């Protein structure tokens, strides 16, 4: 009898599986998903027409690491990168500002000068218990997330990096931070209309079915998805908008609303597994994990998603712990031991090990933690640590990628750009013959003034945006290189300080931040060569003129740039109104720089 049962059991399972699948198909046909189809960009959209080709940008970071190109990583593949992103800085900044004369606390500065303060509850420089403390100062200051100027910088930085979706941290109670995401939607939508291929958006809700998660699902659906607000910004996964949320949350509350079933049908749900060390249940995704990270597979057993983290508030002895605990898995941690190289905290061995494992497994989607959390509340005790900072602490024990004013600078941003290219691939860099015009598009609309109040009531203003660079052209003949740059409006007078400088890298000889030459540093047309760092000597003169008010033309003899023959490559960028000569981080902060930051356009000849 047991043999007969054993014979029929697999047949019964197959039949039952067929019935379940058929029932699911019929149910879907009778109650089809109510979400609209994913929008597709029309052929005349600025993102297509003015393709910035950011995957072809070159960059060399402060540690001398260069971004890979097509020859190193191959052609683009259908792979997706999500980045954990925090919109809570509006409410947190108001909270801090409401504490009278309270100012933002820079934890790294305190513990660098006074290591003994780490576990001293009563150290005088700490803010109140529970108050958000910054692990270091962001490059853009102690901003809040309704600062349109900062959000526009984020839009361009993340587009240039190749990030597909930013996933907002909504894991705390029922907070959605609408006052922040509304502004971000507006800024990102405008940036897209100006050619910036910004990331799409999604949300990560509380780690488990709960009344708070149900409240969020209803609020987000009613505010964003049901009315179709900013649909071009929704990130779709498997045919529907993605939410990292537990749909079972809607079962927690008694008396479901009529819209609850619509909510369940509207989204692709991938609930977040809170554990750093266990793989989670079928259908879940990870957000942060210790190495080797959990692999989340689809129904066919194919790797669908993996988390990649910069650091983890975890230790081998305690498991989950505060970032200022003992032997925490910080930026320099690896599974083989802590990295002891010079500049280990900047080199990102933890991040690299996790990315390398993700590249080996090659899932469809990589979730990176994270970009801009910046703050942690101070606790009297948490997970056995006194004076605890749960998620962020200092340079070594933090997990943000956004550039800081501290030692880390923009190291992790370019490390992320590097690995995204290795994961997703890039297009070949075009090669141009003599007489061909090489056209490079820059993002317009990013020179507006900054005027916003951040943490501690600090008022941030910037009015250095002046000449809005929108396009560059390079062409050549046998002896001369011709550079043209176009701005959105008429150029300001050439007598303005730091007016329309052209930086060129030919990779031959001493350099400042990788650039051997600068044209127009002191006067328009003057060609200077670096003697090493920001120390320049005049080596020639370029012919220059302003054409039609909006364009600057330069003609430079190839020999002046040390170029010979018809096959060569160079990198270049335009900068207007630099405020701090010799500080490469100025390329993020002031005037207009095309491309932004350390990125350069590449001109390949012959």
C-alpha cells in the first residue's frame, strides 16, 4: 500500500500544482491587476535626444582608482541597482532645530579628538539622548531633504552612477516623510525633462506585517499610486510597481477597506528580510547582510536579488550591535580579517568583498545600503553597548556613500560607480576621425540658487550658478584641436573671475587631480600645464572667441598639449565660477561643472 501511495504522490502533487496555477491564472483574468502599464520614454524625450552617455564618463578618484570602460566590463546587460535612500532629514532637521541653541553634532570630530568620549554618556559635546547625531558632515552641509539644490545634485550624481531606483527608508513606524518625497518627486521630474536619467523610486516598509505597515500601504497608495502621481518615477518589477513591503499587513487590522484588495493587486511585493545572517523566506528580498550575503531566488531558482553593504552594525561575538561596539564589521572589515593597508577606511574592503560576491552570483537586482542616512540617535544603552549609536558612528563605522567633508570625501561614490559598471556593463566609447564633430550633452537647469535651512537652523545659500553649460563639441584637423562649449543663455563677461575654464587630461606628465592642462585659469585662451598639483606654468595660447553670445570657441595646437599623430585619447571637462582653486570638491559645489564632480568626457581620436 505504501508503495502505491508513494507512486501516486508525485502525480498528485503535479496535478495539484497544475490546478493551483490554473486557479491563479483564472483569478488574474477575472480580477486583473489595476496598475497602469509601465511608461516608456518617447523617442523625442530629452533623456533620449540629449543622451549624456554617463556610462562613458571617465574619472580618477582621490586614491588613483580609475573607472572601467567597455574593454574591461563589456556591453550593457539587463541588470538593476537599487540604492537605500533616506528622506527623513526634513523632520529630523526640524527636531534638531527645535532644541533651542542645539547645533548638529559631528561624531567623527568628537571621537577623533577624544576617543574616551565614545562610551561616556555625559560627555559635554554630545547632544540629548535620542537626538540625531551625524557621523560626519555631508559635502553639501547639514542639509535637509526638501533642499531642492541638494536634491538636484543627488539626481545627477545617481543618474551618472547608473542607479536604477532609490528605495526610501520607511521602516520606522508609520512615517512616510511625505513633506520630503513630494519635493524630491518634483525635482526629479523636472530633471528628467532636462535630460537627467534619474533613478526611479520605491519604498521599504517595516520589517514585518503590522498596523504601521498597513497604514503606510494605504497612505502611499492613496497619495501616489491610485491617483497616478509621478508615474514616470515609479520603479516597476515584473510588470508592477515595486514595494518592499508585507502585503499581509493589510490583514492585521480588522475591517479591511475596499481598496485593500486593490493595493494587494497593484504592486509587486518583495518584503524585506530584517536578518543579516539568515536567507529569509521565499519571496523576500534582503537589504543588508554579512558576507557571504544571502541569495534571494525567483520561483525558477534563478538568483533574483542580493544585498551589498558598505558596512554592517554587526559583530561576530554579539551579532546585531551598535556601530560603536566592539569589533564591528566596519568599512575596512573583511571575512579574512580587518584590512590593514594604508587608507584602509577609504579603500572600502567590506564593500568590495560584498560586490565581488554579488558579481560572482550575478542576480538580476542588487540592493546597495546606502546613500545618505547620515544620522543615528544616541541611546543610553542598545544591544549591550553603553552610549550607543545603532546605525552610524564615524568615518570607519558608517555605511553612507554620499560624499562627506571628512577623510572619505567622494571615495565611496566612485567605488560604487566602478562596481555598477562591472555589474551592468557600458556602451563602447565612440571614436572620431579628423573632421568629425564629437558632441557631448550636459544637463541644463542646474545653476539655480540655493536657499534652504538645514539641521540646527543653518541657512544654506549659494548664488554662484552663472553660465549654465548645456553642450560641448570637439573636432580636429591635422594640427589643431577645436573645443566649443554652449550655455543656455548668453555668457557673462570674460573678465568675470574663474570664467569658463577647460581642464584637459592627456595622461602624460605631472597633473592636478589627473589634469595636465587648464585653459583660461587666469585669462581666456592662456594654456597652462601643471608642474605637479595646483601649480601651473604657461605653455601656449589658444585662439578664442565668443560666438552668438552663448558659445565659446577655442582652437589649440595639438603640439601645445603634447599630442602627436592621429590616434590619441584625452579627457576633458568645463568649469565656470570655481570658488576654491585647487580643491577638486569645488566641482560639486559651486558655479557649473560639466560633467559634475570628477567625471570627464572622453575624446578618442583615430
